[in-house]
């Protein structure tokens, strides 16, 4: 059965077409700069081998973008389908499900209204996700499913999700920790359980997702019990351009000292901080090269980055009591032996000891990189949020 997975941004559409339940990727791609004169559609399709086709033309809106994608999917040269009717379901990534959604959900009018109601919590993301849903509903007449970044973390208990603010702020504005990257944390936890050959509801994990955005989750018996991102994705560990945790009084101090508005400070913390703010680059590959070349700020950035992750590992160790496995994933987690090694340095007392030879080994499959004496398994597991969305979509539409 063919399932199309869509991730819509304010000016972009990412897509992957899967043949399920095998999970084979038939095509994938990205429509970028929608609404500008120099839009680009990069379409990859897999037949006997992998091919790429690029279209550069003005794409006025998301509907035109998705229509181009659908035409390409069925095109006799670049396509992989005879007809769009082969697509039996569409899965949408939706960033914020608030407290409304704990599960992947079949989309209907009330679900759309509930996603709309959560717009104040994710003013940049939910409107774009809704556009994707609206456009896909106008093109396909098959069941569509919303998969929420926040849903996996809805199992976090109240003492972990509340902020120590006046309680009426929670009641009125729903200010609390929601957490994000839920699809990725869940995917790697499931994959780790499979790799270890044990049921996930008997295992405790600390999952460490290190991409441009980055977050850590404490997973107890297969359920998220805490995570580093908060009401928004700004909280937690240091990210590409986001500060992560800071003293909340810095906002008002900055406003007084610089005259910046709340909006400008928000942008500074989200877009000009993190690794980029510390050393000028948000690309970990560049930063590691610059550190080798003796750049002191690149060295500081890596030290700060690894130290902050280590502090969360300590905290989540205390939360979980017993940890079966530490899991590294996403761009930096999967690819950087340096960061994995620096994060795990000095954690032998917690039963975490990395094997440097295994750590240096690159693989696209899950692998264990701990020493034989390390009680905690240290796993590197490639994440695959799109496949998780396709699997959940299939599950929802099959029931
Ligand atoms: P996104 O959140 O945009 O999906 P990714 O998961 O692709 O991000 O991660 C992007 C990050 O991964 C960048 O900082 C990039 O430099 C880093 N990265 C990718 N490959 C490597 C590598 N070999 N070594 C170190 N960092 C890497």
C-alpha cells in the first residue's frame, strides 16, 4: 500500500512516498521557496537505481507545489505510480498537538479545528501544517492522518511538565512543557528495543536527538517521562541557532540594556544563539574543523555543547533510576564520534563507557558502541521520522 508523508513549512513541502508495510521509499523530495520567483522542486525517485530531477520555476503557493509533486509521482519518466489512486493514505507531520492529541489522529473537521486552536502555541508551525492538510485534502480523497511532534511526550507526569509559575497561567494559557521531536524519540526507542531483542515496555532509555534542533528524552518502560524541550523548542540543550536553557531574567536585562523588543529578543534566542551565537557557525562539521585549527570559540562551543548534554544525562539518570541504554541519533548524534565521545567522557561512574574503536565505526544501521564492561548500552540509531509517520498512518487507516 502506498502512503505519502508530507511535512509542510511556511514556504516548503517535504515529501516521501512509501510502499508499506515494507517501508520502501519510492520517491522523496522538497519544494522550496514557495511564493518566490526562484522556487525549486527537487524530486528523487528510485527505480532500478536512484535518480534526481529538478524543476526551477516560480511556484505561487502550496497547492501548486503539491500538484507539481503529484504530477511528478505519476509522470511516465520521473514517476513511480500509474495513477494517484494508488496512494491510499497521507500522513502529515504536525508540530503542536497541545494537550488535545496523544495519538496519531485521523483528520476530519473537528481535528482541523483543534489544530487551529493550538496555533497560539506554535504560531510559525501549525498554520503551515494546516495549509499542507488543506491542500492535500483538496487533491486526495483518501484518509489523512496527523502525527504530532508533541504526542509522544503527553505521558510526562504533571510534576515534570508544570513550570513554577502562577497556576492560573497554566489554566488560562496552557503554559507547560510539551516537548517536541516525539516521533524521532519514539522511533529510536522502538528500534533500540528491537536491536536489543527486548520489549520496549521493559526498557529505560535516554534518547539524545542532536540535529539542528536538539532534544533529550527520558523514556521509562517505553513511555516519555521527561524531555528537554519545553512549551516551545527553545528550551533545553544547546542547538544550532537556539540558546536552550538560559536564566529567564536575561530577557528583561537584555531589553533594558539594548532597547530590543520582546520580538527581537525572541529572534535572537531562536536564530542567532546556540552554536552559531557562540562561535559563528551552526554546522557541527565546520565547528569541529575550526576547533582542530585552533579556533578558541569553536573549542568553547563544543565544550559547552557536550557539557550541557552531559548535565541532562545526569538529570535523567536520576529521573529513571536505572538506564538500559543511551541512544544517539540525528545529524550530529549519528555522525560525530567526537561529540559522542566527549558527552560520555567521565561517566564511567554511571556505568557509561564508550569503546573508541566501535565509536569510530560508521554505519547506517543501529550499532552498539559501549565497552564490554559498560553496564549501560550506548547505541547509535539512525532516526527516520518519515517512516515512523508512514507506519502510524498505515496503522490508523487500517483500524
Ligand atoms: P535537522 O534538524 O535540520 O534535520 P540534521 O539531523 O540533519 O538536522 O543535523 C544537522 C547537523 O548534523 C549539522 O550541525 C551538521 O553539521 C551535523 N552533521 C552532519 N554530519 C556530520 C558529521 N559527519 N560530523 C559532525 N556533524 C555532522
